[in-house]
């Protein structure tokens, strides 16, 4: 028996939540799968293809893949709390 704990707590900014709510069911399923993988394995999980971006205000924004064409952007809030700021496609 294997028990896997959640490593990260994901919270969604209002913009990201609205974008997710407006997606077709198939696309939403891909994002949900990626969020679950992220929460259990962390951003370093290879299939998430995580990259760091620097904003003009020098805060770090990160990007991870839900698929080859779908990405979500996030930032560290505090400890293991991650805020998903928005989603986008390549």
C-alpha cells in the first residue's frame, strides 16, 4: 500500500479561477490533472516543465505545463502555499 501526501497547497487567484471555470470539460480535466501532480510531487516534477520568469517588479513568477500547449502561472505565497495567478496556452 502506498500513501502519498500533499506537498503543496494550491490556491487560485480570482482571475485563474474564472479562466478555469470558463474552460471546456476536456481542457479543465488536463489542468486538474496537472494541479494534482503539482500538489503531490512539487514543481520540480519533470512532466510539469517548470520555468521561472522575472517580473518588472522583480517578483518571481513561475510557469508549469498542463500539456504541451497549456500552461499555468503561479508564485510562492508562503512556505508550501502556491497561488495560481492565471492560465494560458502556448
